[in-house]
C-alpha cells in the first residue's frame, strides 16, 4: 500500500514528494498515508 501511495503522490505532485514529506514532516506523511489507505479501502 505504501508503494501505491508513493506512486500516486509522484504523479500528483512531483517525483520524490512522499519521501521528502516523510523526512521533513513525518506526522503529516503518516496522516496523508492513513487518509489514502482509508479512502482506498472504502
């Protein structure tokens, strides 16, 4: 699921967005990932 999230954010924003967000603001990264997983499983 993490890889799918990374691929999607690379397409929406820019290459490396998820990795940069995870490094610079891990709390926001976790929240966005959790939101993505929730929406994906709905």
